[in-house]
C-alpha cells in the first residue's frame, strides 16, 4: 500500500481538479422532481417528504442529468437496486461518497461482477457502479478512470459506467483502445469464481446486451456511426505488437506471387523427376524378365537350362 500511495494520490488529485473545473457548470435548476413547484416544508409534509421520495441517501443527485431519458439509477433493475441499498457495504462504505473519494473505494476492488451466491447478493463492484450512477461524475473523471494504467479494476469500473451512460461515439472512442490490455480480472458470479481478461471484458461491453447481471443500453453498430460521420475508420490498436512491420499492398502482391512461383516450381520438378524415374524402373523390370534380350542370347540361356530353343 505504501508503494501504491503516490499513484492513488495522483488519480485522486486529477479527479479533484477536473471536478473543480467542471462542477460549477452543473448548478442549474434541480432535476428528478415530481413537479416544478418547490418542495414541501411544513411539519405536516415533513414525514411524507422523507418517506415518499424526498432527499435520502439513495436518491440521485439533484444536479444530475437524465440518461437515456430517465433517472441514471434506473439503468440498474429495481430488484438489484433494492439489494444494493440493503447491503452493509452500501450503507457504511458508499455513504457520502463524491467523485474524488470514490477513487479510494474503487482502488480497493479485487474483482468484477454483478451478483454472487445462492441469494444473488450484489458485489462491491456493482455497489460502486450504482454510486457512480447516483452522483454522475463528469466525463473527464470517467475518462481518467478508463485511461489509467495502474489499477485494472478502476479501469473496468469506468468502462462499464461509460458503457451505461455515454454516447455511442464516446463509448467506441474510449473503450476500443482497451483491446490491447490483457490484464487478468477475477470475476465473481452466482456460479463461483473464474478468470477473464480486460480485453474480453471490453469486448463483452461492446458486443453483448448483458454484462454484470444488468441490461446494457442499446449500442448502435460501429458502421452506422461511421456512415453518419460520427466516427472515423477503426484503427487496429494491436498492430505491430507481434513485431510485424507495415507492408504495402504492392509488396504483399509481390510476396504472394513469389510464394506461388516457388510452389509451382517445386511441384513441377517433382512431377518431372517422377516421369524420369518411372521409365528407368520399367526398363529394369524388362531386363530382369528377359524381354529385351536378343534371340541368340535367349537360346543360349535356355540351352543352359535344358530348354528347347526358340523358333526364329
């Protein structure tokens, strides 16, 4: 932990700076209120306000914006949200977290996943995801989560949050470079533990409809965004990792022709050798059988064997 302290402080300091710059812009009129009228303040309505959707530890930040036309926390199904609200980790470790202090909890993560066990208890990873949906950190802070190279579970948490609330172009732009990260991740599910890699986790976010036991928002295909001009052609981030050098199309054609020529030459020479060897074998068989001997030599041989000579 002593060696990780400078890295933790660097990530946290970066989040504090980004939050201080971007947060003042969000102090507009509150959202997620049932009506435009001011909240009730009388003694008769105080109890109803606390029990009927008033400000509590589980309500979404009033400065947050709608995501996909609804409250960000509703991306997680209600039954799973209720389980998260009832966990001890949510009540003790997630209470009062901000975009800066959430970094400390994210660095402590040791696995990813949605629910585990026979009763499908929510994991700490899912609790922090719901907390991020509740406080809605700025895009710059989420990008800082995704681009950091020191903490793989922080990167996975930021990638899942961006997949849930981000725009399609931003999702492809920031998550596709993670295909080159092959870090191992421990995954906890209701079936037990297993190991995956971060690039596989990113591929699941970009191609599947479900991840970590939640339904992901619809993500358009990449070629639709390219056709609309929102994204450029995909760049292979893994190019050159195996030591391959960039080869032009003309050089590839020349190499293919050379390979085909060598194969043809090899095949033709072998056929020619077979054709040359076959007559030799036939001649040897004929000599052994005596077909190529003249009549005199044959008769001399037959005389030695006590046979009648051949007629001429």
